[in-house]
């Protein structure tokens, strides 16, 4: 099942949105790439490509057990810039 209802958003933007939602609304600090991939109906490479810039800027840390949110504000700013908001 695909999560995409808004066709103006790219798949990687949905990944960013889901990370923010899980952190801000559900208070989850740790997620796995596989979990995000399955929930959103996208490939693991799409998830990994979406979080790569976040890891470079220090917004998330990645490891063998998944990813941890470090700075949600940086994720939100990056997502807004990708959306041209």
C-alpha cells in the first residue's frame, strides 16, 4: 500500500514528513529505515537517500539499529527548503 496522496510531494519528502511526525507527535526518537520503507511503500534506497543529507547536517544519526533523531528543527528546515515553503 502506498502512502502517497499528494502528488506534488516527492517520495523523499514523505520520508522527511514521517520522521518529523513520529518524533513530534508520537515522541519516538528511534526509527528503522525498514519500518519507514514498509509504512510508506517506498524502497529502502529512497529512505536512505532521504536521510543521507540529514545525517550530514547532524539532524539524525544512523547506525545498524536504525536512525535516531537529534535535531527535529534541522529536519523541519531541510524539509521546508526541499518543499520551497
